[in-house]
């Protein structure tokens, strides 16, 4: 449960455009500081990636669009959700000796999703970090952001083409 002070801050940010800009600038500054601390480690790899890159190339050559079967009523558009993304990927991951693992890690009060693409035969991997920033401080908002981050990370590392307009839930807007 959020404290009354935090609730007032959120209401102030929502109703005051100047405060909203300041809050966004603060988030940008925090992310820039984190980027500087991490350096190039937002995307990390094993010492060599020839095996995983070769398998990923073959995977991408056979990959089809993830089915856009979910609807965003706010924009009246369709998008491929996490189940459709995973279903599209799973059809070919095993065939090419690839696997994906996703975990979370809290760092300095912010939760990060860590996605690792692994190649079984070579033991090589590619790992990426995604900062989760739900607009609201609740378990439901974090779960929504987590689902969104998982889908975006999978689509990103595998280059799965999909339509996407559903960022509204992660932004805390009712859809």
C-alpha cells in the first residue's frame, strides 16, 4: 500500500504539467546514471557468439509474425501478446537449439527484467536488461509492466515481427 505522501506526489505529478516534466526528467537522469554505471553491459554476450548467432540467423529465416490477436481498446488496435509471442517463438527455438530464460533483479530500488538467449550446443548466450518502470506503485502495475517487458524483450532479442500498440497498461492508463 502506498503512503499518503506518495499518493499525493503521484496526484500532483498527474495534475501539474510542470511537475510531470520534472518527474520525467528525473527518471531520464536516473536511467542515464544507470547507463553510465552499466556501460555497455545493457546487452552482454558470452566471449564468443558464433554458435548462437548462426542458430539465431537460421531461426530468424524461418520466423513468422506473432499473431496479433489481442485488442487495445484505447487505440482500437490489435497486438501480439505474450502468449502469442511465446507460441510463435517456441515453434522454432528448440529446432535451432535455442532457449530463452527471463529473470528479474532489483537494483537501486528499480526492478529489471533480464532476458538471456542461450544456444545449447555451444553454451553461448546473449543477455539484455530491461528497466521496469510501472507508473503506479502496486503489485498489479508491476505485473502488467513485467508482462509487457517480457514480451518486448523476447520480440527484441529474437526479432519477432509483431504489431504493438498496447503500451497503455505499462503507462498506467486504463485500456
